[in-house]
C-alpha cells in the first residue's frame, strides 16, 4: 500500500511561527479555486466552500485508485483583497472584501482528472456553485507569513504589524493578494484556538 502524503508536513510553507512574521519562499502550487465577494459569514461563502470539498475528495480517491498515490486533503485557503486594503485592518469592513477560496491539490492532478471529478460530483447532490470551480496554478514566490491563533476577527493587529512595520523594515513591499490558510476546522475548534497562517507576497521595495 502506498504511503499517504500530508503536504502540510512535506512543504515548509505550511508552517509558521505564532505572531512572528518570517520571510519564506513559496513554490508554485496547484489549487481548486472558486471566487466570491463580500462578508464570509453569508450563504454565498458557504456555497463556495460546499462546492470545493466534494471535488477535492473525489480527486483524492481517484488519485489513490488510479495512480496509487494517496494524500491527505489539504485545508481550506483563501486569497483576500479589496480596493482599500484598510478594510482588513483599521477600517475592517467585510462587505468590501473580494475572495478566492482554494484547496491545494498535488501537481500530478491533471486537467482531465479535474474535469472527470467535477462531472462525477455533478451527477449526484450537485453543489449550488458547482460549475464555478476551476483548477489553476498559483505562483507567489517570496512571502511574509505568520501564525495567528484565535478568532478570525482578531487578526487585524498582526496584519497591521506585518503590513505596516515588518515588511517595510525588511526593505520589502506588498505585492499580490493577502493569503490565509485555515489549519483548524471552525466547526470543531473553539474560536480562541483557531490556527490560521497569514501570508503576504512581497518584493524588493
């Protein structure tokens, strides 16, 4: 039986220090993606999440069965942005947020496997936003990231420090989109114990 890979352990970019930003190089990775807008505490966000997971698990089982390559389904991730990035820190306004929700899949998952998985999921209990899914590579390169432990609404101070102090002190500037990796399942973990990696792509200032 093939060993089950856990990419959270295999890839250094899925580890971070609590409240202590670090510069790290993130390899190009492949994701299931779906886009949305607005407050994540709404049915629109729930529909997006509900579309991702059935296809993610269908791909995992297909990989194990057909390729003899098993792996742990990765956690939910999100890219977040807005016309005014202060809506994430000092002027926190969730209605202004744009987002792309994602689940990382191994690079051996092909476009054909993705299409087959989407079709199979669509044949039974079709998720509301099923047809909005896509398979896409993301290239982030050099990033600053830190681990936040606690309620999502308490991220603002760590983000402010990353954006306004740490990145500037390193002679860097922000590029790309704010990225969050949800290591904890909010349905099972207490809000005070939620573990989230906060990531910001950067470049030389």
